[in-house]
């Protein structure tokens, strides 16, 4: 007989206790720990929350994160501190959150950039898809294709023809950024090639475009909106299926002959993997409810975004699909980040 399976005498209680401990370990959370997590979610948050924005203050992602933080801080009566950690193509801040305690008190503002970074930076010290959990998508914004106001190019078809006749210069906010990826997508679909001019941000690319130093930018919508409205730039199309309410006279890419040039520069929220599901769900529900407020929606729309709430598994699936979509293009176009 196998002595390891024998329980007799005074050892009976000890064996039973060991078996119970093993069963709890195999089943995941113990009842006590599960109850503790439910109580933590009920009382959450009990202290200030750190909301890491891996971009400079004043940018597009920062604007939305501060709006979310302000609204939830008022609802929960607890501070939500936006902490800007720019650098490393948004990887420095993401790395800090990925390695933070999974207790719900450290958040990360994420964007399309993080989905493309999975392919652009294959040797990062963290894994976006394993070390972080998607909580909720907040808002999205299209790209808008803009040229100088005095440019002879008046449509996407003109742009493609011009690029086929001579090498045009296309600016972006940097290698691997959403404007660069949208440019690469247009090149792939139109069978053209541009001379890519990467800048350190969207603002300097707008300055040179207005001055005529470059020919076109596939711009973040909020960065070029004011220049289009003031007549300093001409918008050729927005990368949506339908026209944008803030630029009703500008065709959507589907109308302009490129129905597959759909690009959303979205922003959302993630937390460290292992954060209790009850807390993740509470945050996602609160953000989605906040986005239903007419006041909040109007503020987001005025900034050039559209509320785009998507929480739980659907957001996780969307993020995964974005990783796959941009990985294919990055490899096809041999895009590198220097």
C-alpha cells in the first residue's frame, strides 16, 4: 500500500487539512480571499489613484485622461492624480504600470500607439497583452488628410496621382505613430510611395505643412482641426465611414474612393494584470456611465473626439485586433523606430 495515501490515528486531521489546502489552491481564490476582494471593490477606492499618461501634458490623450479623472474623482470623492510619464514612444509609462501592484490604484492611458508598439518593440521589458488588462475604451478620433491651403491637390485621388508623378513629402509626428501608420496604409492601398518626414510631435509637422515645407500630413484630427477651420490647411478626407460633424463639408474616405482607409486613434484605460475583476468592472462601469452624460459627451466632441465606450472582453478583443492589424502593415512596410 502507498504510505502517502494512508491517513490513520493522529495524522487523520493533518491529512484532511492538507487536502483542503490543496483543493483551495487548485480552485483559485479561497472563499475568504474572494470575499475580501468583493469588499475591496465595494469600498473602492479608499485612497488616491495614480493615472499614468505616457505622453506629455496638454496632448490629446492627456486631455481625455484628465476629463475622466476629474469626473470620477468628483463621483468617488477620492483624488485621481494624472501623472505624465512621456518617453520611449509611450513605453516608459506603460512599463511602470505593468509592474505596479495589481490593486486598482494605478491606471494607464493607452492608445493605438500601444497596439502598434507590440510589433515595433519586440524586446520590451513587459508584455502589453500579458502584463496589462484592458478595462475600458473611452474615446476615438479619426485622422484627417491635410495639405497646404494653396496646394493644387484637392482630393485623395489627386494625392495619389501626384505621388505617382513625383515624390511628395509626407510629414508625421514620428516613426511608428498613428499619422505615420495611416500614411503607410494609404501608400499600400494607393500603390504609391512618399518621402516620410518624421517630426517630434504633431505641432511642428503642422507648422511646416502650413509653411509649404512638406506636401501632406495624415494628421490627428484635433491637431489640424483649427487650421482647417481657419483656412490655413485644406482637408481632403477624414478616415471614417461617414463625415465628421465638425467638418461636414469634408468627405469620408469611403466617399473619396478609399473605403478601407478607416483609422481610429482611440484612447482607453488599462490596469496591471491580476487586478481584481470586481475592481476592473467597477471602473469600466463608472467610465461608461460617465460617457453617457450629455455634458461630458459635448466636451469630448468639442475636442475633436467621439465617446466610444467599450469595456471588458469586447475592449480586449478590439485591442488584440488592433495589434494584429498594425503588425501586418508594419511588417509589410518594414517600419522601424529609430
